[in-house]
């Protein structure tokens, strides 16, 4: 199979990930932080080692590197924990539903003022000045932006936004960029960076990360056991315990730590260059195919390893099914959980076919896709 759906999740995982998952299950399945016996201590060590590997890769403070089930969980925790009646939140038109759905709920049920900055007609990418104009320092509690569109791969200028709107906190959904673009959180000026562990970071499903700046607090979405301060019926005030209630996904976290160590060795810059070259090769091939349209793409835009397209006269669902069945090429067709982005890019309601490359994708994989598209649509 030629797997080109890295925008959804990575496959295959980084070398060593499945062994680390199995090793945790076989040798470290105590409940971390709960009790003092050997198996619990081994589990705690494995989790803290993984936390350090994640924090080192993303240049963050390990104590403020929070591990949980998904980017969605942390985005919801952040939004429900920070926004209340009368608050304004500024966001882009390219957001995933893991940001848009909580925001629309907060708008309808808690009176939060949601301002969506439309951005450029061609790409939906807002300029820092457009975001700044939407920020009213008295009422704006948060700016939340995706770091890159999961539909088109377009990268947003999040650090420049943070500089311009300070002291308004800027939180970033880095689900599409962690592990594929270099991230140096401590230098970024961002209040929070949230990402999946299972996409660019090459870890197992069921893992997600929140990085919080020193002066940025969020309230827990869920409360429960932490193994610390057990005499109290309130959550412990210290991080990461405050925001990590319940037994963690030890096997997944151990796998994530191994994936981050592998990425650190290979370097994220090398992955970025590899993916960039593959995307350019793909775009060059696609632009020669009659009727094929790239969605939300302009020449020389900053882009991840993701791109989207449609083909005139082709049903994209059928095209995806044919690529899978006849050519063994896995792509995703549809709205990619980002209807707002498709509305902005003019591809709503049918959506696009999305290509997502990864560290182990090859030029031959891209050439096979282009040949298949030429055979079917050329
Ligand atoms: C931009 C973006 N944000 C958030 C998410 C949600 O990530 P997770 O699957 O880790 O909850 C995704 C995943 O598709 C995404 O692409």
C-alpha cells in the first residue's frame, strides 16, 4: 500500500514505536504515580522519560508539557477553561472542528464573541495585521489559530501574530505542524501550543500534547485521581498533575517518547526538507493534469506536507475509492473535519482529495500517484 494520508495520522510509525508500546505493556504496566512498588516506579519513569523527549523536541519546559489523549482534548480544555460570557476570541477561517465546534458551542451557550478573520480569498491565510485589527485588548481573551491548514497545508504566521497582539495570549493548534516544522516553543511568544502525538510526531493513536507558557494558566476539563495530594478533594495546584487526571495511556506515551527521540535524531529540519521536496514534486505533476485544481494553494506559499485538490467532472469519493482499490494508494476524500476551511476555499460541501506525505514517503510513491491520476483523468 502507498500511504498518503499523513494529514490524518502517520503510518508507518517511527521505528521502535511498536516495540516501546509492547515493552511498556509487558514490563511497565504499573499505574504511574500511584503507589511505591517497582512496577509503578518503572511506569512513572517511562512516562517522565517520554515527557522529557517530547519537551526536548519542542523546546518546552517538561513540567508544562502535558500529555493526554488527543489534540482535541487539549483544545477543548483550553477553550472551555479560558473563555466565558463577554469574552472575545479571534480565530481564522481555516480551523479544524476541534476548534470551531467548541467555539460555536461557547458562542451559542456562554455568550462568547467569536470573531473569524477570513484571510486571503485564495488561501484563507490571515495576515498578522488582519488578526491585530480584530483584537480589542479590553475584551479579547484569546487568539486561537491553526499553525497550518489540515486541508491545504498553508502555514499561518503565528509567531508574528503573537508579537503584534501581545499581551493578548495566542494559542496555536499545531496538529499539522509538530514534527513536520521546527517548533521552539520557549522562544515563540505563544501562550499555548497544542498538537497530536499520532500525526507528525509519529507516535501512537490516543496521544496529544499541550505546551503552556510560564504565565499562562488553564482550568482542568476533567477532575479525578492523580496519585498526588490524595488527602484533598480538590485537584493538586501543580502541573502537570492539575491537568492530567486519570490513569494515563502509558503504552501510547512510551511509544510517543520513542518517536520523538527518533525525530530528534533524524531532525525535524530534515523531515521538513524531505516533505517539502515531495510536495513540490507532487504539485509539479498535478499541475500538468487537465482539470485538476489545487485547493487553497498559491505559488511559493509556506506549506506543510499536505495538499488538497479536486478534478473537474470527477466525484472525489469515487476517485479516492478507485485509487485505493485499483492502485493501492490511500488518500482521504471529503471535508477533513474542517468545513469552515472548505467554505473559505470554495470547496464546500463536497470537499477535496487530500495528499499527506510523511518521513518515510518516497519519490516513487508520489510518481505512482501522478501516474494513476494521469491514467484516470489525463
Ligand atoms: C488541524 C487539526 N487540529 C486538530 C486535530 C485533531 O487532532 P486529534 O486527532 O489529535 O484530536 C486535527 C486532526 O485531524 C487537525 O488536523
